[in-house]
C-alpha cells in the first residue's frame, strides 16, 4: 500500500466554471488534491502556496506583469512549479519567458491537458 499523499495543487482562474472543471479533472483522473482555489493572484494565500506542490494559474491573472507575478510566486515557494493556462495559445512563448514551467491551452482536449500534467 502506498502511503504517499497525492500532489497538492492550487488553482487560480477568474472563471469559477473553469476552476470546477479543472478541479474535477485533477482529482478524479489524476488523483491530485486541490488545496486551494482563487479567482486571481491576490486571492492565493501564502499559506496555501506553501502547502502546494503545483500552481495552475490563468494568464489573465498575471499579465501584463507576468514576470513580476511569477517571481513573486517563486519568492514564497521557490520550488513551486507554475503552469500558466490561457484560452490564447499564442501567449505560450510569453508565459514561458515570464518564468512559467509549462503552458496549457484551455482549448486543448482534456486528454492533452492530462498528458501535460502527468
């Protein structure tokens, strides 16, 4: 029996429906634990970030100060991987240049999202 707790995820997206769908996908398909949700960067608590193993955050929540926002997140938990989400695939390069570890397009299929998160 494996007693290792599942990886813990924080979600930040202005659309509550997107947060619910992502949480459902993360929990039921990938077996991850969602430890917090927020509409934007300011809604994420430092304590939640300290407990998380991964942050999924909407590009709109951190742009146009994306590099500063990612740096701020890293200052609270330097090891916290940051994955940026967006409905605009063309912002992938900007998200990665800002320091995000990965990028997910919200228009990707659930299968592609799952493959990226694994």
